[in-house]
C-alpha cells in the first residue's frame, strides 16, 4: 500500500492560506480596536460636555435662590473683576452662600462666595472666586480654578422682543450709553481634537422661597 501524504506544493499552499487568514484576522481586530477607541473618545467627550453643562446650569440656578438671590434683583450680573494677571474685565458674576466643589479653600471654608466666569485661550473655562468675609476681599484678586480646559469659547444670547428673536453675540453687548448688558443665555463651545460641541445654559432670575421638587 502507498502511504498518503502531502506534497511540498500542498504544504506551501496551506501555509499561504493560513498566513492570509491570520493577516485578515489581525487587520480586523486592529481596525475594530481603533474604531472602539475612537468611539470611546467620542462618548467620554460627550459625557464631559453634558456634565459640565449640567453643573453650570445647576450652579447658576442655585445662585438665584435665597439667601444669595434676592427677589427683584438679577441673580447674575456683570461686574468689573481684576484677575491674577491684572487685566481688569467685566465678567458674569454671581454669589454662592457656601461655594461649590471647585472652591477648594486653603484653610477654613468661608460663606458668601463671589464667583465669576471667564474663558481664556489655552486655559479653558475658569471660575474666579473669593469670599466677602476675607480680610482683603476688595484688594486681593480672586482665586482661580479651571472648570474644564475643553471650553474654547463662550458667547452670549440676547432676546430682542421687538423682533421676537434671539441674537448671539461673541462679546458682551453694550447699550446706547455704552454700558455692558447682561445676556439671558450662555453658549459654551467645547473642543477636543477634531470634535466640537456647543451647549447652552439659561441665566435665571432671583426667586423667593425654596425650589420646587
């Protein structure tokens, strides 16, 4: 009887087929891993955008509640703030009775925290804050905390009742007397690599009593 076996050609063909299969499998695995990684970046970015936007809306809403918010007075105003770099500018400013999680005090936490918002190139969205009870409140610049480095721009929405429309401005609007006008809404532009998102928060008015749940 003749023993059945593989010829050299058959072995070579089998090796080539296995090699091609492995190359295709590796390509598929690496491509799926790359797609999954990209998808993870998008999901994490979107989650970060949602969390920051929710945080900002909650903080602004909280500023409109007593005792920080006083009925008949705007909860968020424009005030001239001198930051640590010394360049004075008008910023959206509000007060928090007990601060927030970004107000990390070097010592004992103080109440009546004055907070301001600004966006700086290559730094992101910043919270400037200090307490009215600090000894040198009127003289020392506020502390600065980066809320997120991914906010690259902040714009302002103004409602025009005569035309019944919203107008978005890149800078704070001025009235006929040259005074800055507080907007009704804020737009934040988030940027990460080639991804961009835009979100909006509403500036509340001061209200009486406790919030409704």
